[in-house]
C-alpha cells in the first residue's frame, strides 16, 4: 500500500464521505479510502465531512472510528491499566482496542487498576504503543519557544519545588509550587505561559502572563475579587503563598506587585487585616 499521501495515522482528521455500500462508509484519505463501520454514522450521506480517528488494521488497511481517544500519536496522557499480558500492559485509551505498553518501556511494572503517564507512539508499521519512559520521550531543547509564549502543559511529577510538567507534549518544564492548583495531580492539563528560558538549559512556566501584562491582569483579578467580597480581602504581605493562590489563582510575588501598583494609584488601602477598596473603580481605572 502506497502511503505517500496518506494522512497521519492514530490522529484525528476531518474526512469526506466518498461512498456508502453494504460494507460500510468509505472516507477519502489522501488518495486512499478508509473504512468506517456504518453503525458509527447511520445518518451520513456522500459528500459530508466527518471527524474521525484514523488507524490501520492488522492487514494494513485504513480504518476509521468516530470515537475519540484519550491521546493521539505524539501526545501524553494518564491512562488506566485494564489488563496485563505476556508482552506488557494494556491501557484504556478510549477506543475499542486497548493500547499496549511493552514491558521494556515500563520503568516499573504496571499494575491493573492503576494509571500511568505515557506517550502514544507508532512503530515502523504504523501500529500504536505506549511508552512510559518519559525522560526518553522529551526533546532536550526548545528552539521554537520564547518567554511569554502561551503553552499547554500537563503535570508529570510533583516535587518539593512544584511540579515537573510536559509542555506542548514535547518539553520538560517546572511549574513552581506557589502556582500549583490545590487539586494538582499527575495528568492534570493546564494552560499557561513560558516564564523563563534558563541559562542552565531548563524551562520554567507559569499560569499567568509574564511581565507588565501579567501584573495588569493580576490587578484586574484583585479588583474583581474586592468588588465581589464587598470591598475587602483578608490577604496581605504575611499571607501564605497557598492562601493567595487559592483565593486569587496567582503567586504571592505577582500579588504583591499588583497590590503595590493599585496602592500607588490610590485604588486600595493596605491594613493589617488585608486589602480594602478605596474608591469605586471605573472601567478606565480597571484597565490601568
């Protein structure tokens, strides 16, 4: 089978219905036809477009399903072990057939009922498998990232400093403890920004915009919280980072910068009990 124009396997694609016959629905897939069981899209007609997950069967024929996996090829996800066989563990990734994690790609032997963070990869024949050796799956450099860039990431491991996270399914980074959500756990997906490209070759991320723009956003969050709480917040310099994070979703450092700016602008007063709204805030004041 010539795969030169074939769409990527084990990924979601929007494909056009070419024809329908007694065997099922046939979708145009880069000069090839992919088979979709009729039961998955009974009301479809030729010419319509469907979002499907594309894969190939043991005979190498293209197959499609309307079911969406928990992870596509090239993506990390936290998957639960359904069973263990002679060659490895089988993980539930949202499709009819479970995903094999070979024993050779397990840092520790997987156990039924437990969940593990893995990368979905393809072998040379286009067959998917799970790789739990996370360190081996990450790119050591990030030439396409700049400070302040928006990124998606998921939590890999909780540490004393915060959490090791995987950025854009490619890079290792650190999210510091003062920004961790209270419910932080392995596999949690978050959105944020590149905070720092460090000289030691490591990467830091943050949940809030960096620089002046991030402080401006924090000011708005604080003003909104003050108005919602009747003009006062029981937060101050002595408040714990965890209390500030839980109440406002920002680090203590960002909180102090934002409150300092609001104080200088005459919008709030600072007391031993916390922050108080000094004046009614107009729309123009909020944008400062």
